C-alpha cells in the first residue's frame, strides 16, 4: 500500500466517471497521502477480505424510503 501519485489518480478518476486535471489529481494525492502513510506499518498484513469488494455496488444502490 503506497501513497498514490497524481499520475495514478487521474486514470482511476476517469474510470470512475470523474475526470480530473493535473492540479486536482495533485490535491487528491496530497490529501489522501497521509492516510496511506499511516497504514504503512501494517501494509500487507491485513486479510484481503477486509477490502469491501461490493463497495461500488453499495455506492450506487438506490434506497427507497
């Protein structure tokens, strides 16, 4: 788990349907970088099943009230 660079963020954002320019990609990298650095000590030690594989589905699910 390494800090994402703006070069890595741009295609991820584009695939998600939210294209960003270089400046925004840099701001995203700078804002989430500390979180990645905080987990650096335990990177690779967490079970893979802790990753929410259904996260994209949960984000797009429409809940009726």
